[in-house]
């Protein structure tokens, strides 16, 4: 069993309040959970308006399947946010 953890540090330059940032993150979370069936959590920068660090977890019997899934998720997030991914990290257990 392979457990994959994807961490994304996101910059949201057009977010002007914590409420606006959370609204964007809830939209991302709901879409990713429905489309890719992954666990989602905000890990850091909860008090910053324009920054967020999110974590996603998925598991499968094959590492390659999880790697492909994380690549699709990264592309999906990059295409759907008004911002950019500053840093990503993938860890497998």
C-alpha cells in the first residue's frame, strides 16, 4: 500500500481578506474531493490573506498511479486559481 502526500504552497494575490481566501479554498477543496477523491487540509498560513499551504493525501497499491493523480491535481489547481503555486513537495510512505 502506497500513501502519497502532496503539499502545495499557494500564493493568491487577488485575495483581499481571510473570508475571501477561505471561500476560494473551500471551492478548491470541494472540487478536488469530488473529482479525485483525496483528503484535503489547509496546513499553514491560516492567518495570511494571500498565502496558503494545502496538503492532499491519496493511497493506492501502485506508486505511479498516485504520482499521476498528483500531477493532474497540480495542473487542475494551477489552471483554476488566480494565483500561482510557489512550492510543491511530494512524499510517499
